[in-house]
């Protein structure tokens, strides 16, 4: 049978001093600090109409 206990109630008590040394930081801020900074695009670039699915492209005449 496994020994199940609620979190934080293990055989070694956690020290409150270790938590008091570090300031509290929201998790989202920590995750954002790990992301690489990339400059934002000024305007979105339109994708060129290339291929068979583009309107007006192909052997058929327009209007059919």
C-alpha cells in the first residue's frame, strides 16, 4: 500500500525562511521572461495569390 499524504506534510517540514527570502512573482511573468523578444511587424504582409486556387488563375476564362 502506498503512503499518501497531503502536499506539504512530508517527513521533512518545509522551511518558511526559504520562501521569505524570495519575493512573490506571478507565474505568467516568469513564463514571459523565458520567451525570446521578437519585434512586432508594422503591417501584416499580404500573401501573393499563386497556384490553382487563386481567383482568375488557370486555363478557364473568367466569368464561367
